[in-house]
C-alpha cells in the first residue's frame, strides 16, 4: 500500500452534483490535505446508457468554484491515468478472467427477456445462491455447452459467485466493525455484455491500480461493501484494501429520509452546487452558486453537515478546515439540512469578506437589474454600508439600488398616517438648509455632521428625531430598510438628497 495518503472522488457523469456529493468531495479533500496527500478525481462512466453530455464538465466546474482542485483528474492528468473508466476498458477483462479461473465468478448467458420473466414468477427475485442453478450460466450448464456458447460469442455477462455460509466483516473508519451475511447478497454483474465493467469491478481494480489508501463514500453505498470486500480478497488481498469510511446522509429538514432534488423543488431551496440544465428534458435546476452563495460559505456549511471540531466554532476557512479535520469527528448519524442556517453561513461570510472582492461578485447582479454603477470605488463604499443586511448576493440589489438612483416607488402609506404640517415644514426647512450648504460649495457631508445638523433643526422645530427618521428614510430609500439614514444621505450627496425629499413631499401634498 502506498505510504502517501491518496483519496478519490469517483462520480458518474449523469447530471447535476447534489450537495451530498460535494460534501463527499470536501471530506476526501480535507483528509488528503490534512495528511499532505493527493486528491484524485476519477470519472466512472462505464454505464454509457446513463451518460449525460456536459455532466463531466459540470463536475469539474463545480470543484473549481468550490476551490477543491484535484491533484489528478482527466484534465489535470497524472501518472495513474487514464482517469475516465471508459478509457480503461481494456484493463478490466483480465481481472474478470482471473476471478473465473479462481472459481469466484462465472459466465451468465441469460437474456434480458429471460431475467424479466423470472422476476414475474419470483417476487423480489435475486440472481444469487438461491436461484443461480435455475438460470443459464456456466455453473448450471454442462462444460461443453458453455465452451460452445463462448465460441459462438453468445452475449453474456460475468457475475461474482457469492460464497455460502460466510459473514463478511470490515472496519469502517466512522462506524467501526460492520458485518454482512453473504446469503443476503446477490451475484452482482462484474463485466457487461459489451465488455464494460460495472461499478463493482471497476472501483476495486481502479482503486488498486491508482494506489488509493482511503475510500470515502456516502452511506448509501454500504450495501455494495460485501461485493467489493470479496473482490479485494480474491484479486489483491484484504491487506491491500483501502481503509473505508461511509459518510452519513444529508437528511431532509424534518430529518425524515435523504434530502433529494424533489425536496428542494418542493421547499424552495437548491440542492445542486451550481445550475444544471438537463440536456434531454431542458429542465433547469437552480444551484447554490446562482442562488447567491459564495463558495467559501458553501464549503463551510457543507463541512458542518456531519462534522465539527469539538467546539462551538462554526465559521472556518478552507485552511482551518484542513488543519482541524479528522474522521473521528465525523458523525455516524445523518445531518438535517437547514436552508435558513445555510443562508446564515453565507451572511457571515459576506460580512467577513473584503469589500473590493465582494463588489466583483455583486456587480453582475446589479448589471442584470439595469443598475448603472459609474464608479467602482463608490460601489465598494456602498458594499461596506449594506453587506451586513445581505444573506445572499442578489439581496444587494434591493439593499443598494437606491444608492445608484432614486427609488422607483415610495412607501408613502407608511408616512401618511402620522404626517402633518409641522413635519412638512421641517422637511421644507431641511431642503433650504441643504441648499445653503451646497451654495457654499459643499456637495456632501460626512454622516456625523449630517446627523448633528438634522437634530439641531429638529429641536428648532420642537420635534423629536424619532418621529422624523422613518419619513426621512422612506424619502431616500423608498421603504423601511437600508443602512444608517445619514450614511445614505452622505453617500448620495446633498443634491440628490434634496431631490428625493422634494419628490416625496409632492406626493404627500396630494394625499
């Protein structure tokens, strides 16, 4: 076994990447980097009937967005390639032949129609010890007939022969000792009629040839473990088998079952890392990236689904996750997905993010909403004022649009019930005061000076600041939201502030 830690993520290119898949990537990556090892991406595309064009590139794009760059992959190369199983087809047959020669596998000549007929006769039919001798295979047929069928190149598959009366045991790095009764396991197909291996044979052979030291995969793969253990035993020896860890499921918000795309559609949140459009149906599934998550937050929230460092700390950089990651802190039980908590992670990362870097992420959302940003430095300033109010990147549109132009609508209904001539007079006086400042050549003032001036004028009119702050905010913003009102007035400058006050006064005077 290679002394250097080598782990792999081996997805099938069949569609979008579920956040559970990305978490598997993450835990593999963190473990490898914690031990100064290698992280390998291997594309398991042996089932060509399920292959979806664009899915492999989608996987690569997702890993790139998350910052989880493989050391070896179909794109990055490496000395253990090829990294697509479809390009390794010639490798697998000799291992299937070895298993047959050992008596641990056999040829099966049953047609699809014959198998379907058997399933109709026997409910929950399994091609296994209980029924294999009733089928058309090299165990049930005379040897000369088998030779003749092979000579005629009769379509056939190769199946593993699961042994009788055996308990298959292995140690899981998360779950401890796990055992299976061989009688409950069916004789899985290892090599298909087209010569392509199934997942079961390919994963074992490739893990061996690529010198994988640790194999982490989702809990749903546990039922396949006995077949893989037997293949390791028969082909390479159990002492060569990687250490395994089966990761807990990511559960629905109510904890009742595995989280699915259907749950996301039903409850209104993404379950794929990035947008995915199915090329067959043209159905589009929204991803975390396009919903407005930043990659650091997405990686952080995934790490906390089934792992913690033993403290109350929840916000981790990727480097901190690498430094602190260990399998003994991975939970055995499933982790409930909470979308509100996911948005909290994103908000925390938005608050911590450099304003200039954040401005680059926000700008496309403003552009898409036809909000014109004339100066990048001004955008950076605005980002700093509003970012604590934003959970997702699209939130910046609502929270900052009024900095770049007057609001399209004014919630005067929130002002009108308590509006009177005294307040009207105050804001008219405020316009005069601001014009006086402009006439002195001062186009803007800092927020503290504006607030002080506002309060002095309030006192002069024998009013309370609290009665005037909401109307002032609505005049500038259009509604009951936004950062400090004097920060807004300072940013948009006095001339624009006056124009917005006048516009609102005109609407109120008609009510």
